[in-house]
């Protein structure tokens, strides 16, 4: 029995004909959310822990997004259709895109590094230990 048929049967039997909308608009959203979570796991290398990110379906963007909480507000990395670049949104507006496309050859860790660099370049992310200049005093 399909998910739709199951919810229709449940609605007919228990809810006076009302069936709640599915949590995800289509089946590809689940895969997109998994990719968003995989990208987020790569962000931990840059000091962005699980308390600072969330992955969810965004109706405004009509796609799965990875949201990162920064001192400058929420930034959202939109998971695009295959072959398209990764757009980035801030305050509901598109502010740019990563220099990579969603393909099978693009590693999630690479996408995470590009997203972290995008945030760092906009002073929205302080990457600890990445801006240290090597001098005789701090070389080990």
C-alpha cells in the first residue's frame, strides 16, 4: 500500500475526511535532506557544531536547505537540482552561489569547505586557527 493510499484510508476511518499534507512535498526531498546533513557534518571541521545548523525543507526556496546560525544571522545553503550550483540565501534573499555544482563527483566535504569559506569571507564565520601567520614565535 502506498503512503498516499495509507493516509487516505486512515483519514477515511479516523479523521472525517481530513488528511494532513505529507511532511515532504516529494520523494526527492528526503535525498536532498540527507545531502544537506552530510554537508553539515563536514562543517564541524570549521567549528560549526550541530547546535548551529539545521536541515529542513524550505517552502520559499522550494528545496531542502542547510541553515547555519552565525553572528550575522541565518545563512541557508539551498540543495539544488543535479547539475546546478548551490545558491546561498540570507534574510530570504539570494546573495550568491558556491563555485561548484551538484554532481555525483562533488564531495559533500568539498561543498562544506566552500560554504565555510563563503561564510568566512562575509565575516559571518570565524574559523579558529585558520588565520594564524607563521612566525618564529608561534612555529613549533
